């Protein structure tokens, strides 16, 4: 089987624990490109943050961002976008503002976040994956609901960080009961993502595959978390990083080394070394 597309998550896969790209990883991506393989990033990050990583890897391909809600190679030219309706954004905001949590409305051009009075490392945690404010401006407001009454927004994704697990579960249950046509993705360490119904990374990958005439069985996907399970279980070769949870590794076709041990470079050498260059 000749694999024609490689999809990689950013966090826990391409980036090391210090949030940097290694030279070995950059070389591995260039090696796969020279084989004629299409490379995309499949991430929960907003488009500008994903695009920054893509530029560092010299990729100009379509990226699967916002957990699959926004697919584009250029900011204003998406091949697919799905948004949470303005009314639902307000409804979700009303529910969440009854809990102690940090809320981010993640538009593809900017972010809107609520201010928290309690001092904690929460803001730093929420900044991870958002991107540098110099190219992705984030406006912090006292109340999300008050702000969007005057400035309605329909973002591809809402991201929420909780400090208390019990509050997280209560809020998720309340949102699921009261708000229709959305999908809640539970992440690590009290983080949840809210996207439109039917949105996921693997569906974004399917959509991209249709554009390129590439089937899922002709793809390799590399993930590192439970949110990546839909990717690595439905493609031709699903790869788990060595730093991923055991539950993820057990469902993968192949397990590579960790992100701090050049896992992407090791996988590329083992999987693509014998594959001939794909002729366009």
C-alpha cells in the first residue's frame, strides 16, 4: 500500500515538550514531501496558530483546524467551515457564566475570552494552543454574554477551561440538555471544546480527502491523545506517539517513539523509507 497523505496533530506529536520543533522533525516532513505525499495538520488549534507551525515546516497545504470546523490553506479561503450559530453562542455563554471557568470564543481571526477574578495559572493554560496575540488578537471581557449582545459572533469553536471537575461535569450535562446541534469534546485537565454537530478531525480529513481524491485507507495519521482516536482508528495506518495514553496506543496500528524522542522522524524512516515517490 502506497500512502498518499500524512495527517499530524501538533501538540504532543510535532512539538516537543518545550513547544519547539526539532530539526529531525523538520527533516522528516521534508523527506515525506519529497516522496510526493500530501501533508496536513489535524489540530484543535485555531487556524492562525496552526498556520504558524505549517510555515515553520514549509507546508502550504490545507490544514484541518478548530477540531475539524475550519479547513483552509489560506485564512480567507476555507474549503470547509462550520460555525456555532450566534444564538447558541449566547445560550452556551449564559450557562457557562454560572460556573467558575475560562471561556474562549475561537474565531479564525480573533479570540474573545472572559476575565476571571481568581488568581491562578488558568490564563497560561488557556493560552496554550491559541497562538501569539501579535498575530491572533484576543480580547478579554468581563462578561462574554454582555459583549456578544453588542458584538454577535459565530465562531467555529468554543473552548472552556474548568478548575473543578464536578463543575465541569455539571456544565457539560446542562449544555447537552439545553443546547442542540453541538458536539462537546472532553479534553485533558479540565478542558472541553464545543463545536458544531457533525464536526470532528476525521470528518475534516474525509472532506479534504474528497477534494484530493484520496481515500482514508490511503492515509497515515499520527496522534497523541484520546481526541485523536477517531483519526488513528479510521485511516489506513493509525500511529500513536510513545507519549500517548496506553488506551490510545492499544487502538493504534503502530506506536512510535515519544515527541521528545523524535517519534515523527522515527515513524517516517520506518514507514516511508521503502515507498517510491508518488507521481502527480
